[in-house]
């Protein structure tokens, strides 16, 4: 028994030392499966657990140290081939890698290019429906050269190219449609197709964008020429009225290009914005006859095509009447201007009555403070517009009074300068207010000019001043609450100051000029502030010059005595 115990202790110590050594380093060839000892002694139940533990440690990687430390050799697929074959394989692999890289680069660039144009088309620069992809890309390039990297010359080239390509695509569309027609019918259809091409909605929209571009860069003459051509083109009768109601291209077709099967044409109602834009350009250039033609056509077209009486249509109608009236004032056609201003004033008063009724009904139904504030803002807006038109009527009556034939010929200089002051306009939210001019003072003696006025002229001037005073009182009632009223008050005070200056009431005129500056400051009308300050400076210098020249004249008169 003692010998067997000694043998067992020696075996246990040897197994423990071997297990410790196997934990130090692993082999390169992987763990080796343990081989169970087949000795009668280890098969006893009391020692089976230790043998299982040793086997588990060995299976987890704690195997015996292997003497084979060399890595496995790499097998070359070209081993055994000739040098020429190896060169061909290497070249083929290089070409393959180049093709993969080039294809990936081109695919990435194409998706970036297409994605950029799709983004511009969808969100930044939508193209007219029914144009090709090439036209869309030209329009996108023009937008980039207008907004992102401004270059007017390049942008103009892009737009001109887009117009040329769009016209060519439309011509091809109608040529393909006329292929199966007879000779006589084809010739007649070609004559009709020319007008259809020029009135095509997509082509007209691109030309309108070119005109807007000209207006942005200050080329008013070119912009007015394009817009005038477009609104005059709409006057021509549509050769195929049914084509104007044709279907339009789908959203995907508009996004990726493609012409619609039945191309729509512009109507006279569609051309109204072009006529108004052309009139603005002609007025800035001083071409009043061209502007009058465009505005008169717009007003007549609006009256014939608009049947609803919504707030938007009323605002547009009043704006057209007022703008055309201001143009007639510039041309000294006071009778025409007065009729338009009176008509606009009646429209404003009627709308105010209806608006007040709707406001009272809405206020009784809802107690929302935000809604009540919005309704009050709307009411004040129409109130200020009535004051503006009242001021315009007063200015027109005064201009007509100073140009009255009953006035004597010796007072020609005074009405001329007065009319010049009334004819001069400034830009504002309504675009029909008159503005002062630094050189609009009277060139004759005020007392002499007043004494030479006829009773009829004095009566007309008093009537005009009554309208102007009424407008000033209305505007001052809402001063500080609405910008339009502050602008109207400033302009009315400035005009009254000019009239008082011509009448010789310099102190009153100077006070009115200063009050006009205060109202213009509240309205943030910086153009008006400059004009009114220039009037103050001019009148102050004139008063100083008169005060300095008075003692000299007195001494010169007394010396000979």
C-alpha cells in the first residue's frame, strides 16, 4: 500500500507540472486533443474527475508545446508557369483594378451630378413643365451663376441657350405631329404651329425668367422689351383653344425632363404680370406712353377676365387703378387720373364696409387675441389706403388747378414748378405716391403769384387743400400704429410745406418739413427722410441768404440820400 501511495503522489505532481507548462505558450499548429490514459489506476471513480479536468484544459488551448514553429507556406497560383504567362496574369489583374476604380469613380460622379440637378429641380430652381433635361440643366446653371457664384454674363449665356434649345424641342414636337398629314393641311398647320411655338407656356416662362434677370442687373430696356413682346403676344388669338387646356407632364417627367403630349399656351390673364413688369421698367426709364399702354391693357384685361370679388382681386384692382392714375399725373392728364383715383377710393370704401361687418361677426364668434389683432391690422391697412387715395385726389386736384386755363399767362412759371413737384414720384408700398423735389420751389415772388390767381383757381386750390388736410388728419389718427399711415402723413406734410413755401409762408413750411421727417422716421422711409431733409436744408439756406442780403440792400438804398 505504501508503494502504491508513493506512485500516486508522484503521478499527481507530474500531471500538475505538465498542466502548468502547457499554460505558458500555445502552439502554432493548434491544440492537440488529449489522449485519455488507459491505466487501470485512472479508471477508478475516485480519479475520473481529475482526468476530465485535465482533458478540458487541454481542449481549451492549453495543449502541450509543439516543436513545429514554422508557419504554413503560401501557395502561389502562378507557380510552375512561364514568365510570359505570369506577366499576362499580372497585366490582367492591373487592368481589372483600373477598370474597377474608374467605374466606381464614374458612378460616384454621375450620381452626384444627377442628384445635384434633381435637388435643384425639386427645391431651388423648378423648371417649366414640358422641357427637356438639357434645358433644365441650362436653367440650373443659370441659377447657380445668379445665386451661388454670380456671373451675369455666364448666366445670360445659359438662359439664351435654354431658350434656343426649348424652341428647337418644341419645333421638333410639332414637326413630328405633322408628319402624317396631307400636303395642304400640313402647310396650314405649319403656319398655325409658328404661333403655337411662340405662345408655348414653357418657352414664355423661360423668356420671362430672362427678363427678370435683366431687371435684376439693371438692364431695364432689355427687360421691358422682352416683357412687352410677351404681353402683346398673348393678344393674338390662340390657333387651337383646346390645346390650352391640355394635360401637363407628370411630376417625374418634370423632374427628369420630357415634353408633354399636348403643350399648353399662355392666355391674356397669364400675361398680366408681364405687362405690369414692363410698365414698371418703362416708368423708370421715363417712357410714359409705353407704360400707359401696358397698364391700360392690364386694367382692361383684369376687368374682363376677373369675375370674383375676393380681397386679393380688390387689392390688385385698386393697385392698378392707383398706378395708372399716378402715371396720368406724371403726364399732366389730371382728368384721367382723377377719375381713376375716385374709382379706387370708392372700391376701398366699399371693401372697408364689408370688411368691418365680417370683422364684427368674427370678433363676436371668437375670443382669440391673435385673431383679433390680425383683424385690427387688416382694418388699419384699409383705413390707411383710404387716406392714401384721399391724398392722391388732393394732389391731382391741386395740379389741375395750377394748370387751369383760367389762370393768367404771367403765372406760367409757378404752375409749372408746382406740377413738377406733384409729378415726381417715389417708390413705396403702393408705388403711386408723389414726392417732393429739391428744385421744386417757386421761381416767382410768392405774393405776386398769389395776387395773380383767379377766383376760380383759388376755389379749386382750396378744394384740393381740403382733400389734403382730410388725408393728413386720417393718417395722423393712426400714426405709430401702421406704417402706411405714417408714410402718408409724412408725404402730406411735405406737400403742404411745398405749397406754403410757394405762398411765402416759409416758417410754416419749415415746420411742416420737420414734422414730415418725424413721421418718415417712424415709418422707416429712408428715401423720404432724405427728400424731406433736403427740403429743410434748402429752405434754411434760403432763409439765411435772405437775412444776410436784407441789411446790404438797406444800406445801399440809404447811401445816395
